[in-house]
């Protein structure tokens, strides 16, 4: 158990819909990272927040957005969903701003039908 | 998609054998990372490499940061059944993190 929690564990929705994935970091961690893992694209870094501010941006689509709240939990919003958005979405947390000491959550499996 | 070439794609080995995998890129990275992912779980960081030429060990794992900063390898010595999983390399530079496609390792007794 990494100490990072993600909800929900599974999500099934239809094309065109909007969903919100939630992540609670380990106690004391200030950074939250979001990743997408799919068979087509593999593991991809989406975005990082540090202490409420966007820190680094990866391959995140314009239809996706994220935020980190004052209590440091984070949400990833996915809108206008397409079939190709079906994937595992991981959240990771870390104490600092780097990518080195990250602890991954168990993931949310999103299925778009 | 990935810009890192990770090979081999999969390996079937016997317990006790050594495992070797590598990643190459057309881009230079400041840091190389190696992760292991078990089924149904998120990746776990195994080794982080910060300098070109650096050789780092973590138990039976050894990884090296290539001198050109465009490649890295990971060795697992004397494999055991719990080494089963998917191993990913990742290169980091300028706020960007890119992953390889993974090497699936299967260990048979």
C-alpha cells in the first residue's frame, strides 16, 4: 500500500460524457502527478501539481483538466470522452517537485463505451 | 506515444538466470528511472540515475545511465519468482517524463 488513494476504482461511462477522478496523496506529500496508461499509448505523464499550483505539463489533452485543492487532494476532469480515452489513470504523490520519489496509487480504470 | 525504445518486449527466463533490458532514445535525458509494475497495481520506482555514466545497484538490480545520456540499461541478477512483472524505463528532462513501452518478465521455476 503506497498510501495514495484513488477513487473510484472502476468507472464505465459513455462517449461524450464528463467524469472526475479523485486522488488523495500520501500524508505530507505536496506534489500530485497524473498518468494515463493504455494499450495504445503506454504510460504517459499528464500533469503535475505542487502545493496547489501547476508545476509541469505532459501529454494532457485540452479536454482534460486537473486541479489540486488546499487540502492537497487532486481531481482530474475528463470531458467529451472518446472511446480512446479508455485507460488506467494513475495518480502519484511525492514530497518535493521532482519525479524521482513518487508513490503511485492503485489507479482508476476508465471504460468509455 | 513513447519516444523511448525499450527492449526486449518480453522475456521468459528460468529462476536463477540473469535478466538484462535496455532503453534508448534520440533525445538526451537528465535522469533515467526504472520502475516495476505488478498486475493491478501502479508502478514502483526501483532505481533512479542522475548522472551520465552512473552505475547504481539496489539489491539484485543494477542500472546504468549511458554516457551519451540517450540510453540506460537494467540488469536483474539471479532472478526469483517475485521478479515477475513489467519493467518500465523513463527519461526525465526539462519537466517532461517519457516512458518506454515496458519489458514483461516471466520467471519459470
